C-alpha cells in the first residue's frame, strides 16, 4: 500500500483547520481552547500560587507544573480509564520542558504556576495541541513570558513528508514517523522534539524546516486569539 | 477566602428576594446546551448553567453481564472535578465530593431507570451493552450535581449505538439507533441559608450554604434519588417546602429536556 | 534612528516585537534583547518619544511596600495574625502594628482580630523571599465589618480608583455604598442590596473596558442613566 494522498484531501504540507479562544474558563487565572482538526484541548492556568509541600519550593524563582490528561471519552476507541498513565505523565513532563524556556518566574519565588491540559476529543497531535493551548493560557493569565511557544507534529508517511498528521496517518501500515515539535517563536529554537516511528537523518533535517513553517501558522492563530479578546470590547466601545 | 460577615450580608439580599447576580431565589441562571460535541464519544452534551460548565460523554462497550443479571446491560456514572474548573481541584483520584456527586447522579439514573436495561442485552448470559457516562466539570461556578445530572441525561438522549462487526464494536461508525430510554431523569437541588431556600447557587452562594437537599425526579414526577448535604440539619417543614420548590423547578427543566429528540 | 513596530495604545502579546534600535528605553513589561524591544506580557503598549512601556492587561498581584490591600485573617500566631491577600504570598500583621495597648504574651488575640475578619491594611515591608508584613497603623486603615469582598483583576485596580480618585468618588456618591479597594484585587463593598447591584454592574463594566479610554465618562453616563440622577 502506498500513501499518495491524504484522507481529508489536504496537501502534504497543509495543517488541519484550527480554532483558538482564550478566557474560556472563568474561574481560572488564564485559560484557552485550541482545536486542530478533530483534536481539542482545554488549558487552564492557576497561579502563581502557594506551593505545597514546602520542600518543593524554589527560593529563587517560581516553578512551572504541567498536567496533561485525556478525558475518558476522548480516545478513538474504548473508554479511557481516568487517572492518567505513564504516557500522560511523560507528556506532562515534556510539556513543562517545552514551556519553561519562555516563562519568566524570577519574581515569584516559592510559588507554583499550575498548567492543566485536558483533552475532550483527540485525533493525533494531542500533545502539540496541549502545548499550544497552554502557551495561550499562560499569556491570558498574565504570566510574564519572553515569547509564545507553538507546537505541531510533522513526519514521514511512506515516502512523503507531511505536516500535522491525523490518526489514520500515524497508523499507516508501512514506514511512518510521527515527530512532534514545539518552537519558540522569535528565535525558532526547538523546545519539544520527540518521535514515534522510523526516520533517517536527511529527512529529519528537512522536517525541522517544515515544522518551523507550520509552527509559524499556528502562531498566527494564537496571536489572533489573544487579540480577539480585546477587540470585541473595543468594538462595542466605538459603536456607542 | 470567606469573611465571617458574608452570611449576614447575603441574607440582606435574600430578605429583599434578590441575589448577588440579581436573580430571584428560585430562578435558574441562563441554561444553554450543545449536543454531539465530542466526536469520539457515542453521545455527548456540553451544558452551561450561567458560568458553570460541564461536558458529559457516553461510551459504550460490549461485555459479559454480571452473573446475577444475565439479561441486563450495565451503567456506570462518574463525575470528575477537573483541575481546569477551580483553584480547589488538583489532579488525582476523586475526592469525597466527586464521589458523592458521581453516586447521586448514578442513583437517579439507575433507579428511575433512565435506560431499559433489558433492551441492552445482546445475548443472555453472554453479551450485554455497558453504558459509561463521564461528566467532566470544566468551570465550577456552583450547582454541580444538577448540572452534571442534566448533562448526563442529555448525553444519553444524544447517544447512538456503534456498529458491531463479528461481535466486536467498530467505534468508527455509529448507527442511527438511539439508546433505549425509559425515563427522563433530572436532579433538582434546593439549598438553605438561615430560613431561606434557593436554587442554582453561584460558587459564592454554595460556599455560604448551610444545607442542601437533592431530589432527583423522573418524568412522571416521582422521586428516584434523594441526598441531603451540608453541615446543618433540616426540619420536617424545611423538607416539605423544599419538595414543593423541587417539583416546580423540575417541570421547568423537564420542558427543556423534552425539546431534545 | 530606530523603528517603532507598533502603534501607541495597541494590544500586544508576549514576544511581540515593539521596536528596533538602541535608543529606545523599555519600561514596564517591555524588555530588550540586543537591539530589539519586546513585550513580555499580554498588555497595552504606550509609546512616549523613546520610552516604550507595556502595561499588563492581566496578571497576579505582586505585594509591594506601601500598597494598601484588603485581606482576610486566616490564622492566629504568637506574634500576630496571618492574613490572606488572595495571591501567592500570605502576609503577617504583627501585634504592635495593629493594637495600641500593651498585649501580654499569651493573651487571647481574638478579642482584637479573629479568623475570618476582614482588614484594610498597608504593606509595611516585603522581603526578597516575599515575606509580607502589614500594618493597621496609618490613616484610613481599619477593620472592615459586614459587607462582601469582590475579586477584581489586580492590574485593573487603578481604573476603579481613577485619576485623583475620580472614579471611586463617583461610584461612592452615586451608589451610596461604602467601598474600599485593595491593590491586591479585593474590593470590599457594603450598601443596600439594590445599590450594591448597581455598583457591581458598574465594576463589571470597568473590568471589561479597562483597556479603553473615556472610561470615567462612560461610567458616569451609565450611573446617571440607572439612577436618574445627574452627577456633578
């Protein structure tokens, strides 16, 4: 079987349609909703707040704590037992590492900034959607950040280099690589890089550039969502 | 952090038959819902009562029946207090509140019963449908039991059986067949502070409430679950009054449910 | 000469390039990296000749010496009271900064302030480790009895107070409510229910429109319309 075109008719380098909104969870200090194709992520930020137990506190700066979780009805097949598993623990950790380089917590010693990511519906690219939503929620919460982080997965399906894989592509019955990336916007530095599958060095290097270009498109959606929050209030201001 | 004087303060409002968000004591907030919000679920609903938001998702699976009910399908209900929803929730196993809410919503659906469990039987003693309802709180601004129960019922009404191929479920394709609904079930919780009764509290009011009584009713008006909560006791007269309020409020919510389908 | 990349009063996001050139000075939530100036918050950019300032539109309260705040007593200590300010850092109110008379060691402190009491205090000291001390010994500081606390975004608190206290004076006059505003984002109000409802509506508008101009006039219009009474 060969991979000649994508099930949803996209070009190999096209991302799925995206939708982003901030301020969607009223009780949270900051929050966001990010949708990429059929993958949906909510992110909420609480903090900086007191960190317990005290021995975990850092007297020099605040700490960032991320928790990624897939909701029981979010998987493509059977119900997922709640409570997280090794996979979600690992994703929580790499999410934190992806955001840490941009978050500025020097002015919040001994405190914690909690980022919670929950996905009600997934179709591949879930950790990327989570990181993208988390960056938005952190900005919404007013956490000082050098820059935004944008995430997207790229890969090689059969002999084609593709951007933003969906579930069927990840599950392709031939040689496949699924490579999630996260980029710091201004510098283009990579803060998340993992892979499931098989790839050769030459194609990996090509994929870095493809991922970077795709991440720039994700960034535009993030920027729009943050500005949208103030556009609406501003508009009604003018109409009066 | 609640100050000591906040209870006295809210009572001044109640005396004037008004609340912090300008509602009457027995008025609901704006209620809105969306069905079929989660593609990966066999049925789903997102519900908002004011700012309180929950998402309920139904997942179906085929399993062996329990030995004592060989011809009946099964139901499992879980309410989870997601850490998204409040500064008070942390990731981890369900705490006492989550367990209480889950079990109260479960009892109402199970006792009514909301589903005709015998119609969930595929082959007696061999294979039955298991229905799992997960209700996740996205934003907690009070009245979680009522909102969760309402969302669970909507998700059940929205759900469809997946295709079965060679005795195995094909989650990629849903049939047009809906679940065998026997009763519409809705919890109504009445809250009390001092001598005043009110419904659908915002989280501030919920924190100040002294007692609450959840009465879950089914479409014929009969009560199918009861739960008293809160640190203060209730007098018989209180219960009688709360029953009356619950009856009226149930009709209001039932009307909304009946519009679905 | 450098180039400014944004317009005055534009909403900017973290990492957004504001200006290029070494002669610009970043203040507020703007920062410099090499010859470029960026924002580190979601905020409003203010351009004043060569000074590029970013005013945050959201964010936690950071305790600062001299700030007047509203707190709730959460614990009784040997030397005073622990007070919750609704931020990452608790504060301590020492006995000597609350009470004028001599208090013997081991005396029951609850007769002065008990758990759950609300105070309008001033931050007298903040250490580098964010240990916060409060005092009640200054003009206008007091225990607040009755009323209720509303949570409000700390960065927008100046809008509730207004230039020369113009906004808060107008709110007090028009709604006849007692109002105390804490820099930590706690607003304490006390009045008749219908007047408080008017006040909370006005506060909600201030919250939503904090980033716009002409806010005082807009609120004046709103209050006059709702009460049917002209404000001076």
